[in-house]
C-alpha cells in the first residue's frame, strides 16, 4: 500500500467520514482556506490511481468512495512508522512515548486494556 501525502490524507479523512461524496461535498468539509475544485479533483484522480478511491458515475458527475478503510491504512502506516523509527518493535515505540509523555502505570494499563480486551477481563476477575 502506498503512503499518502498530507493533502491526500485530508481528502481520505473526509471520504472515510462521509462514506461517499462528490468533489463539492469534499471541499465543503475541508478546512479553510478551501482548495480549488480542480486541486481536489486532481487529488481524487491520484487517489484512484493509487487504488484508494473508487467512483460511481451519475451523468457527467462522479461520486467517490474509499476502497481502503481507515483501519487498513492506519495499520499499514503504523507498521511502516514503527519499522522506520523503532526497528520494527512496538515495545520500543510504546516505551519511547511512555517516557516522552510521562505516562504513569495506570494510564499504561488502561492503554493495554484498550488494545487487548482479554486483559481487561483477566484483571476484572
């Protein structure tokens, strides 16, 4: 799966939220200053080439929808991030952020419960 640029991610965030949209609807949801119609249309075409977006045709208009879920992209991006910056070790990543953000033991346990619901059941017994 290819990495998205910041602009492509912005458009995908809107499509993930809306599920399907025309270019004008996407522009409405983007932050100020609003990009030009042609700019968003070009980004959508690139996303189609990267196989992130599909479309349905209504006359001369196209309604776009995501082909890749937010979860699929997030997982791939996180895996790549961990590989590049933490030698592929999630443990190293969690340790780094726990130290940087001064996470206490209770917060860390809560995070682990969110990641692995079985742990929550074990601790609740």
